[in-house]
């Protein structure tokens, strides 16, 4: 328990001491289901990149992104994780009645409190790469509703490398 508090406290300290460029832009609540037939719940904070990376001439497509720092509780697997992932988002349409569809993807890092998940799956190490793809709708308020698919793996750094997958539904509150 002491290590979990230290991890969470460290993450919050870094976020609190970050420059104003990394102002909090959103909070996400997420519920998902794993390939181990268990549920997972996630709370995350988002920090938008300063500007679009690319925008088409007519403005119909835009590529932007954000940093996502999250905490996940893996129900029935006796573990928790924290993660930090740069996300890249491709938005379609200038603004269709206040709703803009998008696709997103990112690869980041996660730290699990346990590597052996309730004797069901051995991740091999506490450190895992977090691969994520998603799709959703962004509303005029800046809030989002979407679906995501996650894959966690240590990329063979340690053995075994069984990994774990999760599909999730999320809602992002704009701040």
C-alpha cells in the first residue's frame, strides 16, 4: 500500500508543479472489461497540446493531441496502475452541429502495483507499455464520449510477457 501511495503522490506532485503550459483541460471517467473477464475503472486527467499539429486547407481534418495521466483500478485482479500517454487525435469535419467525430491513438508507459494478476496472468514486470486506440464524439462544450481499446505489454523486456487487454467506454468532462 505504501508503494501505491508513493506512486500516486509522485504523479500528482509532478502535475501540480508543471508549468502553466500543462494546464488541466479535462477529466475522464472510464469503465471497461478485460480479456480476463473482469472489470476495470479509470480516472484520468488530460492536458491538451498547445496547438494543432496539422489542419487541412479547408479545415475538414485536424490533427491535435493531449497528454493523458491516469489511474486504473483492475477489479478482481488485485492490482492498480498509473499511466502517462501522449495521445494523437484526428478530428473530422469543422463542426457538424456542435459534434465532431474523431479517431485517436497513443503509446505510453504504465506502472502496475502487481505483475502477477491474481494468479491469472503474469505480466513479467510492473512496467508495461500502454498501447491505445479509440473513437468518439467531441461536443461543442469540449466534452467527449467514446470507446477505447487498450493493450498492455512489457514488449519482451521481462518474461513471461502475457500482457492484458481492455475495452472501455469513457466520458471526458471539459475543464
